C-alpha cells in the first residue's frame, strides 16, 4: 500500500491516523499525520511502516479508511458513525 496525501488510515492496533501528508524533507520517514489519542504527530515510510526497518509496530498503517463521502449512504455503518467517519 502506498500512502496518499490527505487520506486517513487504520493502524495495526485499530486507531485512526490522518490525514497524512508528505514532509518536505526526503528522509526515510517522509509522511506525517495525527493518530487518535496521541498528543503529537507521527511519521511513516511510503508504504505505511512506522519504523524505517519495516519491523512490525502497532502504529503501522494497515488499511485506508473509506470516508463516508466514498460510501453510498446505505453502506455507512454504525461503526463508521461512532469512529467519526460518517456524519448524519
């Protein structure tokens, strides 16, 4: 999975991260974003790993979150609403 500017992702431990954005510097962790329940931003590799060595970590980004604008209204779930993904 390649990260994309402005999108939200799910971490390995189930938290919401994002929106992610590219950093100006071209180091080994070129993406940054906010993770829910964490007071400061985090950084990731191009493919969503928290560590540049690609060792597994709870803050690895494992899937893109489909925002409510990407879903038909009849596909929005209660879980989407509770996570703040969907707004009525």
